């Protein structure tokens, strides 16, 4: 039973393949041209994306480095900032330790 269904299915595929092979010259030429155009458009898209990524990598690296440099400079300025309102006035006294 299974072999009968398999052979029947195989025959239907063979008939469909024969029908598709019986197409004329112009239908085959049209199919090849459409597939060729599809491949060319795909290649164009891939090359465009690749070149765009190659062009954007240095720009993005430059922006990242400049942002890192600005953050580092801001941290250094905050660290070195003089504290104008935090001055405590007083005198220095010397305390001698008499145990030593």
C-alpha cells in the first residue's frame, strides 16, 4: 500500500516536472532574466551595506573616543576643582609627645 502511494506521488511529481520543462524558449529566457536581476539586486544591496558599514566604523570609533575623552576630562576637572566655600581657618599648634 505504501509503495503504491509512493509511486503515485512520484509519478505526479514527474508529470509536473515534464510540464514545467515543456515551456517555450521565451519563458525560460524570462525566468533566467528575472533570476539574474534578483541576484544582481541582492548583490547590490549586500555590497552597499558592506561599504556603508566600512565607512561608518571609523566615524563611530571617533565619536566613542571623543565621548570617552570628554568624560575623562570632566572627571579630572571635578577632581581638581578648588573648593571655594570649604576653607577652614585656624592656627597650627605643635603637640610634642613626651613619652618618646
